[in-house]
C-alpha cells in the first residue's frame, strides 16, 4: 500500500519476568501455578533516519502450544524462548525496508519451515513472530503519533496480497469500516478445578479477592462465562449442574461458551455430551445460554472430523487447531463456523480471519462465520491491553478474560510501573487490595483509554526490572 511506511528493523530485545498465580488454573492436561511472561522491544528505522522503539508482552503458557505429555513445563517454556530467538534472528537478518506487514509476510513461511525442522508445531512457531509484529506495530504507531485503531483503519501496516493467504479478501476496505467500542464484556473463565461455591474450597487464599464463581459474580457482575469441560460426560454433567445452579440465580440473561479443550476424539463424542446436557432438565437454561462450543476435538484430529452430520446444536469453533494460516479455511469445509482471535497467534492472523468471515458471510448471505476472542492468561499491562485493542478493533463484543482472576494484578511489579499504567489508563485499571488491577464493573471493561498513541498503551513496562530472556545474550 502506498501509504504504508517502509522501514528496517534495527534492534530486537527479549526479556522475561516470573508470574505467580494466586489460584491454580487447570485447562486441559495442565494445572498452572507459575509461568514466565515474555517481553519484546523492537526498534524500527525509517529511510530518513527517524527511529522508534515499540514493545509487546505475552505469557509463556505451558501445555497449550504443545500438549505433548512427555514435555515438562520447563520444556514448553524453552520451546517458546526458542521460537522467539528464531524470529528475532530472521527479522534482523534482512535489513531492507518494507512495511510492517511486509516484515511478517517476508518471514512467515520460512520461519514456520525452520520451526518444523526443530519439531515445533505451527501454533508454537507463531508465538515468536506474533510478539515481534506487535512490537513493530507499536513502534510504527508511536512514530506516527497515532493509535493502533487509527493506524489499522488506515492500513498503515500495509496489509496486502504479498502473502497469498491475504490476497483477494479486501482487507484494507474491511479495516477502514471498523469502529471500536468504548466497552467490552469480560467473559469469565470457570476452570476445571475452580471452586463454584465456598463449600468447594479446601482452604482460602484470603487475599480479599474473589475465589469462587459465586464471589466472582458478586464482585465483578459478569454476564458472560467460559465453561471448561474435561471429556468425561458424567463428571462434566455434574460440574455443569453445579455451575448452572449458581448462574441460574440471576434474573437477567447470561451467556456462555463451552470449551472442550481438545478432550474429545470425534464429533460423536462431543454429540454424546451435547445429548446428555439436553436431556438434563437442570441444564436447560444453561444450554439455551451457550453461544458456541470451542475446540472440543484434539487438534491432530479436529480438521479431519466432519461436523456437518453431527447433532451439536451450537456453532463450533477451532482454537488450538488454528496453526497454519489456512486452518480456518480447512475447518470451514468440515463444518466449523468460527475461529479464535488471540494475540499470541498473531495480529495479522486475526485480521485475516475477520476478513474471511466478512467475505464468506457476504457470499452466503448469512451471519454464520465469526471470530471469538479468547485469552491465554494475558497479564495486566501491555499483554492485556494489546489483546483488548485487537478484539475491540475487530468488533468482537465479549472477550474471555482470566489472567486477572488467577494472578493478583500487578502486585509483583515495581510500584512506579503500576502507577504509570494506572495513570495512563484510569478507566481500565483500579488500585485495590494493595495492587493495580483490571477494573471490571457490571461485567464490562472500559477500554476508551486504549485509543492512544502507540499500540494501546500510554505506559511502558520497567525493562530494567526484568531479566534477559533465558538463553539469550544480554540486550
């Protein structure tokens, strides 16, 4: 695109800091209690010599990118560090100027191939470029003095057909018509070991923050929920009934997604759970409130499973199966209706899939295809703000948020860093129980302050308080 600045990427710095969870979070095959958060700083330089730094952050979540049970959590962290280092080497290896999207398009296929040679799956491989691309976009926005929204609406990133998957979808026209909102509904995650009522607690954390589903609703006022199931029908039914007993107390409507976490091997297995839910009177309201089912079938089998003949009663989306850029195309052919947006998979991937949904819905004259917004325990600061801004840009009205519940906000960060984010984004954060944290009121997040110069952040992390990414030379 003629209006997209061309620049070189001159420097990329990689950092990490530890994150401790206040509550254990079980998703699929892992119960998470701690994990590092990765940070990227990137400096870009225009042909006229002007340069700027940008940044991005993302938790290194184990057993999501690669669920191989032979690997430890530390093995998973090292994999994620590895793909970050590989992406840095690739992006710095070609200094010729191109657009922000051009840097992504230039390296995507070769990076995926290089990762495959090391045994890294496509979803895992995407993590490295996803962070670098966001840091580069942040730098570009800061050079322009423009918000992420304004930059994307004007396609300052230069998204075009230079990668074939993006050709012919009218991405610039789609971006130009997007209109971000002032608030987003926060969809609360109910993990597989989360307490539903106080009777489920063996011991309390006693930090003053909500610990049960009952307390979460009373504190934050959520109307949207994400309910995880474990693949055992009887156990899932019992747990869903316990959840429904709490949710059904509300006289107002509530809404939910059902997350299968790859726990099923076939559409028939999912259909068995659905039939059991439908046959359980105590789950009638909950079932009517479910908007979609997320990735119920294991990723190795999901795109071979044809859902079109299964009686599932709700649209089904892919999440972990969204490894390659064409995964949603293949999923659509198997009867899937949607795909998740996650910044850990890449901003451009989300834009690509949004354009596909718009094109397919237009062609079919329906509203069948959609993006959902999912969380990977994004943490307060850059990670959650950049993810929220992407979700909001794409017009997704609710987003799974769980990082604020399982981690005690910014409690582990330097006080000056906490205060900087609170002052820069007073609608999004509050100070309570000794730390700055997300402010969720009536189940919603106020995101107006994300419309600022840069990629959704008018504050920066304290990089001096971090460690260089393990295995990387000091920046």
